[in-house]
C-alpha cells in the first residue's frame, strides 16, 4: 500500500507518518513538503515542492497512491479568512485533485460551513466539497489531541497547553470521550481507513479511537 502524507512535519502529520511506517501493510510512504524531512526510513520518500496550489509538476511522484492523508494546518489566530483559506481549503482540494485512493482530511471539532466563526466555517466548507467527491473520502474531527512518542506541536501556545494539561488526559477520556484522542490513535485510525475500515464518513474522537483499536 502506498500512502501520500501532506503536513508530515506537524503534530498530526508526525503521528500519521509514524503509524504508516510502523504498519507492515504500508510499504511505501511519500511525504510532500517545502523542505526535506529529518525522518529516514527504507519505505519513506520525501518530495520537496514549493507551490501546494499546483501539484501538477509532482503528479508522477504521487501517482498510484492507495490513500492520501491531508494533515496540513495552520492556526487561525491573527489571520484573516483570505490568509487562512489557502492551507485549509485550497491546498486540500488540490491534493484531492491530484492524489488518488482514499482521502482522509484532518479537520477539527466544531467545523461547520454555516458557522460564524471563521476557522470553523472554512473547515466546514472544505469538508463539504471533499465529501461531495465521487471517491472514498473521510473527515476526521479530533478535539483535544494528546501528543505521544516525543511528538510536539510546532505552535508554541499549543505546546504549552498540551504540556500543562497532560495529567488531565485520563479524566478527559472518561468524561468527554468524543473530544479526546492522541497522535498515535489518530494516526492508526487514518491507516485503518486507508485499509478499508468501515466507519462513518465524518469521525469524532470517540470514533477515531474505536477505529484505532
């Protein structure tokens, strides 16, 4: 199985990449980024590309994929809708245009195309467009994500929040299972979806954890 991962340097992407490399069914992983990755593995290949709005020049590298994981994301803090939309919507749609197979889009709890909140509205609109495609598409909506295995967020405020609240995870998982998952559970669930696991097309954290096993 060949899986293409966008955003492999981010917290969610690191988790997805780790689980891809650990799964024996996955024999080829291609990551796409603006700079080479420090991760090395016999079944991993990095493709350096600058313009995520046009993936045509690297289409041959992404061909014959069994699945595509879109994990790219950016915090909406301080951004206008016009600034937030490219990574959240435009690049995700372009990835779906070029990469075949099962498509898994990492969204977020609260995404809603009708929301008055900018980030939720953009993510919701992206979800709707992707789910309307004539192909297997899944949307994962994690809430609170616990980073594991040395994985960290690239966003400073997120790193602080995750560090401060790590002791709460066992409690949160019991009282609010629909809102809590981890980088490894999310990654395993994405791989399971790529392998054909039966699931709803939109998955919240409790369903993500169930699929992860």
